[in-house]
């Protein structure tokens, strides 16, 4: 359970690493810096998803252990709704204040504009990531460690596969990396 949880959690960050790796191949320092600044803000929102996933596991596993599957199903539905709702509210707040947050981190000029645009594309899809992470936690709560890990591995594979296509073939640059990440979040959900 621990190994698959660790691999699954690391897979979430593989997408960000892939974005930075492929975008660095463009040779544009402003783009790489923008993704670096944006990653700090994304980690905040990702932490919201991780927190709600932990809460889902902590609530659902005891109900399953007690044999109360009806209660476990209600808890599962409730935690999914809470995860999406909380991610939507926190994401909306962050989306509104993205320019200020990026400025607080020290970004200026073109880097600030690129980071802001990148985050404005990514943030609306964080609710899907929270939903997928919550679903993964429920799978872990019922003892299905392999499928729980596969949820986030699929997202990582999709992101790594689509990044070069969107960045280099379609020539979308940083926006292509953002859309590849969003599609990977759809896959996770």
C-alpha cells in the first residue's frame, strides 16, 4: 500500500517535471522561469487535493473495516463532492489573484505574463485533479492499491506523451504544455 501510494503521488509531479523539461528545450528562459513560478502556486492547489484525498481515506477506510458499506458509499460520495467543491472555491480565489501571487513570488515583465496565462489555463482543471485524487484515495481505502496508483500513473503518461506533441508539433509552447496537463487531469478524473 505504501509503495503504490508513493509511486502514485510522485506520478502527479511527473507532469510538472515533463512540462519544465520539454519547455526548457525551447531555449526560452522566460518560459522556464514562468513555469517555475506557476509550479509554486499549483503546488498550493495540489495540496488541497492531497488533503481532501487523505480525509477521504481516513473517513472511508474505518467504515469499510466496520462492514458498513452503505455508510462508506455515502462518505465516498460526500468526500467527492467536498473535494470538487473545495477545489473549485480555492481555485477560483487563486485564479482571481494569480497576477498578485505571481508578483509576490518575484516575477516581472514577460515572465509574469507567461506565468499568469499558464495558470489561468491550468487552474480551472484542478477540480478534476482533486476528483481523481479523491477517487484514488477511495480505491486505496478499499484495499485496491494497484488501481489507486494507476489513476495518477495514467495522468503522468498522458502528460508526458502529449507535451512534445502540443509544444513542438503544434507549436503551442507554454500554452501547449498547459493543455497537455489539462488533458492529463481529465484522464486522472
